[in-house]
């Protein structure tokens, strides 16, 4: 999908007004990329918000997008390690925040969808998420509900049978592109030049982040903005021991099943072992075994637990995991697929504490607990 950035044209600048009318783009963020076939519109965003929160779009009438991406929990389902969908069925992965998902080059932990439009349709049909067999219940609702009828007609000039799931996806994606967050103490310190915006410990932690800790190698930033992700996939070693022993046989069997039509979206959320294949389940490339997308770090203080499977409970646990070189305890084996940049950091206790303090300084005011 071709992208047009707000800053590139008059049309794009006009589109930005739907965000900027309420407030300026938050400090520390770049312009939000908007698809040329799904430009922002205030009424479309309102429609997307309504769709995002509609529990009728599930087999039980009890699950909406907001169930796992709750506004009051920084658009996650913290403190759950893995998400729960219809009838409290557990998936295999930790719910990533929707905040700043608009900036990602791909969606989901394994990047199996390229954009928010295509991403928004998958959970609806997953048996452990919304649990629908097909989109027909959703279309029945949006085609007959008076408020939806009015909104779809105003936004898309469509009504009745002319409304398709594509319009539903576009509206949800438009809403999600408004869920952006910056202006943290770090942003005010680094981009706003307010040297009093972060504590002394956080300032020291920032030096660890860009220095000995080498966190910035994957959680990248520039002189004008920070998304804290390289939008790439890495094997960190998290939970890889689940599949290491039978990896070759399992990967081969999954590839054969995929070639015969196995639904990857369903497979990775219903089978813990297949989930651990990571990016490989999408690409089939051996180098992608156990690799997952680098998440952004904004508001990470309030989106616990951590990693793709929610296996690390605190930021202290995460820092120690990296400090030991991608293992949980000294003496653990490092898997052969682990990304080359993962190695022991030899941080002192003070450095580790300062690094956690810095990560807390990435929390935006609206999500600070």
C-alpha cells in the first residue's frame, strides 16, 4: 500500500488537520503515515472508535477490540501475559499496545499483515479472539443499526448491502491512527531541551541506553523523533527452549501444513509451539526462526508484562535478561538462532536501575499511573 506523509503535500497537510485541530503533533513523533486510499476524516474516526468498542462483533457478544486493547490500560490488557478472548480462551501472545502502531511497517508480533487495515480483520475471525466464523454478523449489524447506517452513509456514501468489511476495516484503522503518544519527560528533555524534565537517574539511564546497554541498536531514535523501533525482527532467545529440541521436525511439518492451506493467524494463536516459530511462520525463511518484531518503548512502564509471550513480568526482569545476554539465568544455553547483537552487557546494579528509571521517563502524561 502506497503511503503519503502529511509533510509531503498540501493535501497531506490538510489531512493532518483532523489531528492538529485538537492538538499539535506530540513532541518526539514524526508525521503519521496515511494511506492515500484511506485519508483521515473526523467522522470516519468517530465511526472507527465505535466499531473498535463494539462487543457485538464477537460470537459471545462480550469481546471487542478494546477488550485486549483497553484505553485505560494504555491500549493493552495488562497485567495478562497472553490475551483472553471469547469464553476466556487464552491465546499465545501478549497483546501489543495500539499506541503508535500507525508507525509500524508491519502489524502483529510476527509482521504477518502489512498495515492497520488488514490487521483489523484478523482477530474478528480468530477462534480464541472474537470467535466469528465469518464477517456476516458484523455486516448485518452495520447495515441495519441506525447509527451505523448514518455514519457509513456520511463517510463512505454507502448503505445497506453496499457496505462491505473493507469499509469496516478502513474506519477502524483510521481511528487507530489517532492513537499516538509522545511528549514524555524524555521528549521534553531531549527534543524540548528541558534539562530538568528527567531525573538524574533517568539521564544516567539514557546514557546507558545509547551506550553500554546498546538498546538503541534496535530501539532506534533520530535527532528529530523517536519511535524506539527498527521495525525489524530479532531472535532474542525468549522461550525458545520450548521448541529447540524438535525444531526441524516441527518447522517442516508446519511448512507442509501451511502449503496445504493452514490458516497462519489461527495457528500461531492456538498452538504455543507454532507461535514460537515467530517470523518463520510467515516467511518460511530459516533465518527468521524465533524472530519477533522490535516493539516501541513508549509507555512501556505501564504495559507490563513483556516480550511476545508476556513471560517477563517487570522491566527489571527485562533489563536483567538482556544484561545476561538473552538468557534468564547464568549458565543457560544460548540458542543457535539468537540475533548476533545479543550478548552480555556487564551492567552494574546502578546502571540497571538507572536504565529502568529512563524507561519510565518514556511514559506520556495521559498514561502515567
